[in-house]
């Protein structure tokens, strides 16, 4: 159930941004890069690496409860083949594998964008590469794609309050906390927040920070 804070926020969101269910500029997914990362459009052969890297409690515990746990062996391949890749083809979702520029053959995580009123971005990063600022770079790159290529006016990202690392990424990339609620995660029902940034705010943040990672 949404809290009063989120219900009040609906009025704010209607005034400040275009509803994400409305028409947007269709754009095919393309490769992106940052100072240290290559973001390659997701491919079916990425499933093997994701199958090894993804199913760890520290990675999944604050992800949506739609992800089964314990994670069934062999689930990634049909998920990519039957769900994610068709959504990319339809222009409804955009998914990238993450790779270090100095190790381009090794997938280390994934980041994605989705057409949804309250949840537009998701990501995970393999345990050996966490706490190095890599996901902040990836987020900046896909934010650019969301606003510049897809021409959306607002991006929203929900997250568990306990997910401190994800909240810091939102803070570091100029997002605002707009609502509180409860959501179901792999680790259970938890207090959550929705963070938001508009296209104008993103442009202003890039100018202040001198950020060019999405180029």
C-alpha cells in the first residue's frame, strides 16, 4: 500500500513531468561508455556470465521480490531469451552488460532502463567490482541515454531504505527523494523510497559536476 507521502507525490509528478506511459522518441539501444566501462547492449551469450555472477544474497537481497530465491539454476538464459531481449526489440526496455575497458571480454554486471511510471532504472554489479564507483559511472551513462536519446522528461528509481549503496548513487547523481512507501524485496517487505530527477535537473547536475561519462 502506498503511503500518504507517495499519494501526495502523484500530484507533483503530474505537474512536473510527462507521464511515462505517453509517446516517447523511439530509439534503438546502442553501446555506451564511461571513463572505465563499456556498456554493451545485452546479448543472449551474456546469460552464462550472469548465471555465475548474479545469484548471491548480497546482490539480490534488495532487488524486487519477483526474483525467486533461492535462485533456480538455468533461469537466466530463458529470462534473457523470452523476456528481456523481446522487450528490447519492442523498444520498451534497454539493457546493457557492464565490462571494464581493460577486460572487455568479462561481463561484470548489468544496468537497465524501463518504461514505467515509478520505476525506470535497475542494476546489479558482481561482488568483486563493488565499492569502486563503477555503478555510478554506468548510471550516469544510461541517464544520458534516457534523457538525450529517448527524450523522457523524468527518471524515477525506487530503492529500499536499507540499500545504502544505491541511495548514495542517487544522491551523487543529483536525484531527489520524492516519496516513501513499502515494497516487497527478495529479503522481505521493507521501507522504501522513490528518487527522481528531471531532464533539466540532470543537465544542470552535469554542468555543475563537469560530468561527461555518458559521452
